[in-house]
């Protein structure tokens, strides 16, 4: 198995090292793991690509590259430059430091990397580690992902159809904010929404009296609907949410067609 991996926390992020070990387990002794990750942190860039300027890419070691761009840029670089002409069996993005459940999924560069993999017609999975009081200060905050990651991916691949037409499925996986021993299991569930929290900005003045705005996330433990991804994570479950790039609200389409006649 040949696996291409990326992330949005940057080439030196500890979560990427966790993912490299997960990918090596999946690839096996005869497989290959190729890393193409952002040279610098790219959190919150979603599916951004560097369309208006070029992306510098550097080889750091065997099968390991850093690109000055987004996770989606890294997948484009991996597919069409680093591994050009070579078949890729799987794209993995992560393991993100922090959850990409609920509305966070829409902002996530981690998901952006997996989405680009799917748009390239490849099997693709995004992986994120929820952080909270039970795992934030343990020796390895990524322990749940490290222990359960490979098995979770194998189960997804056993379900996933290799050949799909149209917008290909990709998968959003979030590991709960508990040590590995506290993980209850795996649940397929829909994306939730933290109803009473929003991303905001917080202004600050620099020493030179210039005004800057910092993006600020909402309460990550805010209540969400039962059975959705964030609710399952907070209850100790690994969530798996199948996703597609098709943003059409099909449930509203027929009614809108009638209304616009």
C-alpha cells in the first residue's frame, strides 16, 4: 500500500509523527508512506489552495517533503509532482491537535487535505484528536489516536468502495478527549453544530498602536444534539462522519424549484 499523508499543524507537529506511525502500520513492511506537509502551521485554512502564487516545496529526507502552502496544496503537490504517475492507495490528513467535530469541520485545513484527496479520486480520511481535561496533560495527548487509529482506518476501508463516481466520499474521524483506555468504541454519526457558540475575533493593540484581530474559537464543550459527532466524542466515542464535497441541500432543492417557477 502506498499512502500519502499531510496535516495542517505543520511538518514538525507531533500529531503528524503519530500519523506517520499509523500509516506505517497500515502500509506494512512492503508498503510506502510519503509525507508532504505544510512548512508552517496552516490551521483554519479549510480547502484553500495557493491559486494566485506558486508553492515552494523542499525535500527534507526520504519520502518526506515540506511545502509552503496549505494541506490541499500539499495533496496537489504529492499527487502531481512528488508521486506523479505513481498510484496512491490512500490519503491521510492529521492527526490534528484539537477536534474537527461539528462546525469546526468547515474551517479545518485537516479536512481540506482529505477533501482534496477525494477530489483527486482517492480514498481519503481526516483524523483529529479532541483535547480536554482528561487527556490534555497526559504524557501523550494523542494517545487515543495512536492506539486506535490504524484499526479505525482499517474498518473504514473495509466499508469504503474503492471505485466511486461523482463526488467521492471522504471521512472525518475524531478521537475523544480521553486516554486510549477510556475509548468506548467507534460510532458512525452525522456532523453536529454547537448551537450557542460561534467563531469570533478579539482585537488587540500592538506596541506600535496598530490594531490587530485574533480569531477566537467558541466553547468546545458546548451542548450539541445527541448522536452527532461532538456529542459522541464528549461521551468517549470515536466518531466517523462520511462526507462529500457536494454542498447542495438536496432536502430543500425540490421546494425551491417549485417556489422559483
